[in-house]
C-alpha cells in the first residue's frame, strides 16, 4: 500500500515538472520574439526598454511596407534628418497625380498599427503649385520617430487643376458569419462596415469592426412589405409600435454599437413610408448627431423630406452592388465597377454599398488598386457624406 501511495504522489509532481518546462519554453519563445522581431522591439519600447535607434529603424521598415502596399515606388522616398522638427527623421514621398493619397495614408497606418506603432497626428494641406499634401507624425506615444510628407502632384488639364473624385465604400450583409466578417475587416482596403444589431454575433461584430479601425454604420432592421415572410431579423422596427418604443430601441442600439458614422435602413420598404416610424427614428438620430443613409428608397418613402424638415443629415448611396457579388465570377462585378468609377469621376463624390460575399473578398483588393482607381480616391464615409449645411 505504501508503494502505491508513493506512485500516486509522484504523478502530480511529474505533471508539475512538465508544466514548468512548458512555461519556461513559452516564456523563452516570447522573450525571443520581443527581442528579435520588429513588433516585439516596438512593444518593449513602449515600456522604455531597448535601443531607440533600432526601434526607429523597425518603424521605418513598416512604413516602407505600407507605402509599397499602396504601390509607391521606393525611389519616390527622400529621407532627411531634422534638427528642430517634431521627429528625428523626415520622409518626403512623391506620388503620381493619379495615385490615391488616402490609400497611401491608409496602407501606412494599417502596417504600423499592426506592428504596435501609431499615427500621432495628421493634416492635409495644399502646396504652392496646387499639389495635395498629407503630413503624418508617426511613432510611439510621446516619442515620434518619423514625419512623413506625402505629396501628390496636381493633375492639370488646360492649366486647370481637377481634384480627384472621392468614393466611399460600405460593406454590408455579414449576417452572423463572424469568420467572414473578420476576413473582410483584415483586408487592406478602406471601407465602412454596416452591421445589423440584434443578431447573435452583432455585439462581437461591432467590437471587431471598431478594433480594426473601421467606420461603422448601424444597419437598422425596418419592417418591409410582406413582413414576416420577408424578415430583416430580430428586433425589427414595426409600423404598429408606438413612437416611444421605437426611439427607445434605436437608443439601445446606439448605446450598444459604440461610435457610428451613420445609421441606415436594413430593408424597410413599408416602415420608410410611415411618417410616425421615421420621425421616431430621426428624433434619436438627431439627438446623437447621427446621419441617415437611405439604401434603395421605396417609391413612397418619406425619409428625404422628413430629414430636411427635422434637420437630419441625409444621404443616398450612388450605387448598390448586391446581385453582382452573388454571381459565379467577377465579370459582372468588373463591368459594374467600371460604370461606378466613371460615375464617381463625373459627380466628384459617391457612396457605394457592396454586399459582402466570398466573391467580393476575392475581387475587392484588385478592384481598389491605384491603377484601377485613376482619378478616384477611396475616402472614409464620414468624409463623403453631405454636411448639414448642404441639405
């Protein structure tokens, strides 16, 4: 019996030894990562540990990666050491007239944030010859390492400067597929994410979108014609609901979604024709200074006129890509996209909604490459929507 007890007591000691060895191995691997990778050294630098010059080189490497991802040639970059500037290094980056400043800015920001650095400040200005200039201060909190000056030459025709058109993308239709949503959020393409509240994965999707630095649209489910055979999902706002209940639901959605740049209708062909429903929705949106984007308005919708009466910022997408992303290949998408870019150049600004499907994820990075976007800049939704004074 004594021998049996010794075996039993020895077994936990063996497990503890194995656990200790595993912990040491993991700790060693993490220490190796922190010391021998750029992202690791940047993490240590936030704690005041490490060689500042090496960290500056690491951040510079990620800035170069971002510029490369935006299609900026390496020979377009000119480096100088500043004596009195906000950062020790100043990089001047020249972009071709047809290049997108916003894409270059976005690509650099994503790369350095993935490595643990950040954009400390940014500003836009115009150069003396009509060129567009974006100045970014990059580094760690209270420790800037690089001042990046992105300059795009003015495009001239008959001696007149024509600014690039601004196009904002909004992706919608994620449903409760969290894996698909996260795959989209990881794309190096600027877009806003429209998320429907009330679903099983809605809270997680809102958090993931904010964590990825995306602008978010509250995609509110509104009652369509032929409800409930056609059903937007849980929590649909119905025309039979009293106004106070509708405003309360909208308030709860806004509280739970985190910051949003706009709210939009998910379906709602019946509710958007009801003055009482839309008035109750608008009262809460106006209180929060949230614009309303009306997707595919029904013929009898009251949303535009009521927005003007109530002082709510109102927008309609210039195009909605819905059927094309559900197709078998990208041919229909490519054809429609060419038409949309032409439309954007003619109008000067455009908001485009695109359904999120596996085909969209395959097609979107190629469709938004700088060579495809000649004369069009991808812009944040908040930078393309009308301001209140334009209503």
